[in-house]
């Protein structure tokens, strides 16, 4: 018997990105009703799921294996308390179903006996009563017949134990809580712009209201909720996780850069690594008690501790889903004191820097369109952040990158692009080289026009002024609406 599951859960069952299923819905290959799809239609679209479900017992057996199971329990499975709560909830649901089935069975049997009694009273010659009795007996036999279990039902029940689906109101956004993540951690990993501050239970800014489902505490917190807030179902998202397989929360989300407050944080150097002869990766870490809340594509100001004048603006090159570990690309620049210090090996892990921000509005505005990212040299930093954020959201039908290098090591993360392309069917990239930014932009725009201009895409362009203005002009000449072009100029 088919059942209905959400698009999010269907993507988990099929093992494909949610955007892929949404694309199949738009193309008419998969029928959707109010955000739900039937398991029968899903099996028809992905018949190999029958084989995958057959191996579910083997996968569960692997989890029981001591060495493999230890890693799974530590990284992928919820705590024993949360697992017990989810299993208890499923047991309650099963008991409710069994109770209803028993009542329906008793009702049908009583109805059959009443028909037989009526037949006896009328002498057994009423064809209408005889027809009803036959139909009732045949229907009861069909209902009691043993049928093979739907493999997707089994897989869905298993997923409900090891992961939980959370729906946010009023936005309708959904995400999955896996392993021992808190609600806040899981929401950030999914690319959502949740409201929060410290992330460790002190400030209370991550308060959410539970309107359906159950939660369990997964971390200590110092922020005191009032009795009225507790009675209304408020909890701290950073200190609780989903205890039921489905959960509905009421909370506000950041709609854009204006909803993100400016912050000042003392950060420390975690690592410095060479990506190319003239490009370094700077890995900074925030304190546990003061993480950086930012949107993908935004920038911050970094300053050396010894002088207010020794500072520079850098775009964040990492995803907001990891708000403690911040990555930056630093190119060799004799005019930048931080760059000079880094290339002279004068900074070590543990050294302090001051950080202000975030700044800028070069952020993801519409993740539901096909996304096209265009970058020049180390302006790939905000583009990388946007790509990782889009991958977390899992909503764009496709992602395409065009990257121009005007310097010898301009494509310093080409291996990362190759890895994305090999791992993700929806990601494609093209690398271009030209010593002149304007000429390279023209070459790049011609390639874009040949491949993409027939699509209703959103374009994100980052680089020096000559590069950005040339690409934007070519897009406008091709008829791309200005609202679909987002740009950021870097020196």
C-alpha cells in the first residue's frame, strides 16, 4: 500500500538531492500534492530502490559491528536517550494503528453478523443482503491477506528513528536533524538563516517555540526561560534536539543582510596554508562563546592587534553553516600588513586578530533558480561561500561556475571545483585564463551566452571593476533582467 511522504523525506529515501526531485516534479515526471509525493510514484521513478531496500538489513547489521558501529554511534546516530524517545513515539503510533485496526475489524465482523441475522429473519432470499454479505466477506479477506511490506515504508521507518524532519513556521523551510546535532546546528548546516547569538545557551537569541512534536535537551544552557515561555513551548535551539521524527517550530529567520547585526570578535589563527605561490588560506576560529553570524558572500574587516591602521576587508570564503571556522584567501600584497605578516611566516596558530562585520549585500537572493557564479582571481572567495551555501540549501536545479584567472595562480582551488563536479551531477564549471580582466570577461561572457542564456538563471558576479562591469554589460545586452544580476566589486 502506497503512503505519502514529504519531498524532503522522499529525497532521503531516493538518495538524491531535494532539488533533483523538485525538478522531476516541475517536468511532470513525479506528481506532487501539497508538498507530498506517494511512495508508489517514487518507486516507479526509482525502481532501483527495491534493491537498495533489500540491503537495509545488511546496513543495519553493519551498524551493529563493533568497530564500524562505534564510529556511527559517535558521529551519525542520536544519543541513546533521543533514540529511545523516537522509538517510544513510533511504538505509540503503531499501537494507535493497531487499536484502530482492531476496532474496524470488530465493526466489520459485527456488520457481517448483522447482515446474516437479517437474512435469517427474511428467509435468506434477499439478493441485496446476499450481495452485501459477499462484498463484505471479500473485502475482509483482502484486508486480512498477507502482503509483502513496501520497502520504502521500511526505509522511512528506519530514517524516522535515526533522523528527524523539522519544519519552520511561518517560512515553511525544512531541514533534517541527524546525529547529535542541536536544532540550531542542523538548521545552520541546512543553510537556513536562523536567529542566534552565542550558540552555547547563554544569550537566549535562538529561542524557538515548539508547536508540534517533542524535543530533548542535548546541551547545558545558562539562559533562564520564564515560566510563561516554558508553558508556551519555548526552548533554546542551541541546547535541544528533535526527540520525535517530525517537529514543527515557530521562529523568525533573517531575510537579508539588514537582519544580521554587526559584531566585533577577537579571533585566533587556527592554520595558514599555501594554496599557490602567491595565495594563502587563512583559517581563523572564533571563541565558543561568540561565533560569527553572517550570510554567505559577506565580508569582514580583519585587523592586527598592534595597530588600528593595520586592517583590511576580506570576503569570507567558507559557509555560514560552520560559524566558528572562518576561511579567507590572502594574496601576496606589499600594501596589506596582514598579507606581509602571513607571507613572512610571522603569524602562528593561536595568534590573535580583531574581526568586525559582517558587511555587504552580495548574498544569495533566490536559491530556487539555476545559479550561475562568475569570479575573477581571488574574488572566488565569496563565490565559494555562496556555492557551499547553495549546496546546503539543496534547492537550486543547477549550479554553474565560470572562473577567470589573470594571475599565474588564479585558479588556486581548481581541484575543489573538480571534486564538486565529480561528486555532484548538478554542478558544472569552466576555467578561463587571460592577463587582461576586461578581455577575459568578454571571452567568458561569450561562453556563458552559448551555454546558459536560454535559461532563467540568477547570476552572481565578483571581481575587479573592469571584470564585473564587462560581464554585467554582456548579460544586460543578452536580455537578462537587472533583478537577476548580483554583483560585487573587489580591488
